[in-house]
């Protein structure tokens, strides 16, 4: 997967590379850590905790973020499915409100 991300970084996209938008815009003065090169999505040059310093750990963090995002999407489907089934298809789940 890092190769595909690097491909987008090399293509001159507006959101990748050294000329990408920074987290403080013009106030950043290109003062970003040297390990934030702009090759990954969401890299706006802001890493106060140093989470991306170690490339091996950063890869693990990226994988964990993907796993958590997929679980969140499944949770959304699990919340909406009973609501939609009861509203449009007449299924009865008792009280189809997930937060009660």
C-alpha cells in the first residue's frame, strides 16, 4: 500500500508533497518535522506527539486506524439497519432505537 500512496505523492497532486497545505496555512513557514514529507493522506505537517517518527510504528498506527474505521462503519450499519427495516419494511424489533 505505501507504493500506491507514493504514486499519488509523485503525481503532483495539490494535497501531497512539500507544497501541500500546512496545518496553519501561511503561518506555518514550512516549519514541519523532516519526517513529514507529505506522501501520506492527511499529512499537514502537524505531529506534536511524534507519532510518525518511527516508520515501523507509523505503519502499525496506519493499519490500526484502518481496522478502527472499518469497525466504525460496521457499527453505523448496525445502528441504521433496524431503524430502516422497521420504518420502510414493517419489521418489528420492539423499540428500534439503538441508544435506549
